[in-house]
């Protein structure tokens, strides 16, 4: 599977298709709810209808048009993912810079770096999905709370990627030259080190968005995500899972295919960004960087 994805990401056509799907997903996150032919939150008596001219993707067990749910769910899933990754990137980059930069050997810096690293180790020692379930259980199941949970589980990856880059950039000659002329350490970090240390984190962001969409859908599939009647792909897949064996496949299969296409496209786009930045890696390898020992040093 890893070799397949690796070969796929080397194909320009695959990356172009992925970019087009990502662009369409972002566009539908903005206008999707306005394109729904029916109200995606209002049950009707037209239950379990197969795909037809009036309902191109059929209806579910509540009589809600599946096409309307799929279109409206773009806003919920994509917005949750993008906002949560943005929050985790900002927080993670800040933590990574703080614990990666040496501040010219300051003891306070060494102590703070140790505390932050142990915190990251603690977070990453817990399986991602289990941690997300626990956080949602503690804070709640509305959109804001799901954003907080998804952002928190992604934070350690950005922190470790940034820390590794900062430690590398700090060894360059221009940092030593800045120190030799008396430039303040915070200015060196903010103006010289950090801007040159963001490639890995920015390249990972696209992969993280795809993972966040999948995590959001997974939470909803288990009933721990966004509460009904808010349209969401994972919740719709769960609602139709029991009907597949009786022939009503469209309830789960259609949102499942859309979810898979969007997540894979974000992963392929992330690989394209990594390649453009001179950091060749497959999408699977990028996700594998969640291992707390992968970036420990």
C-alpha cells in the first residue's frame, strides 16, 4: 500500500486531479448548502427511495435526500478540518519553535524544552482516535468542541516538525553571525530562524486536513461527533450501514466514496507540496510522523 501511494504521488496527473478535487471541496464548503435540492435536516415520509430523477442519490431511513446531505456536509467536515488544523499549526509551530531554539544555551530554555517535549510525549502516547473520543466526551459534541478536539490531537506533529527544523536552521552560519553582532535572540528566532523552518509544517498541513476530515467523520460514525441533525458524512455512513445488506447501499456508499476521495486528494496534494519544497515523502510516510519517537531528536 505504501509503495502504491508513493508511485501514485509521482504521477503529475494524479496530483492535478487531487488539486482539482481539493479546490472543489473548498468551493462546496462555501456554496454547498445553497445547492441542496432539499432540506438536509428535515425528515420526510419518502424513506429509503433508490436513486431517481427526483432524488439522484436516493433518500435515507429518515426520508432525507442523500445528495442534499452530501453537499451540506462539505461545509461541516471541511471547515472543521481546516480550522482545527490552522489552530494546531499555529500552536504547534509556536511550541516547536520555543523548545527547538537554544536561546544561546539558556538554562530556562533547556528546562522549558524538556517540559514541552514530555508533554508532547504524553499526548502522542495515547492513540489519536482514543484521545479524540476522550476530549469530545469531556468538552461536548458541537462543532466548536470537535474543532478543539481535532486541533489538540494534531498539535504534537506540528510541534515536533517545527522543533526539528528550528534545531537544524539554528546551526547555520547566518545565526552565528547575527549573534556575533549582538542581535537579540528573539529577533533572530522570529526574523531568521522561524521563517526558514516552516517548510515541513506547511507541507504536512494538507495531509493533516485530510486526516482531520477522516477523524471528524470517524467520531460522527461512532456517535461522538457533531450532533444530528447537522449533516455530516460519518453520521450518514453510520445511519446507512445496517441497510447495505438489504440493498439500500446508496445511504452509506455515496458519502463514503466522497469522504475517501476528499481525504486521498488532500494527502496527494500534501505530497505535491512536499516535493515542491524538496522534501520527497509519500502521504503514508507523512502521516507516520505522528510516532512520538520519529522526531524526538
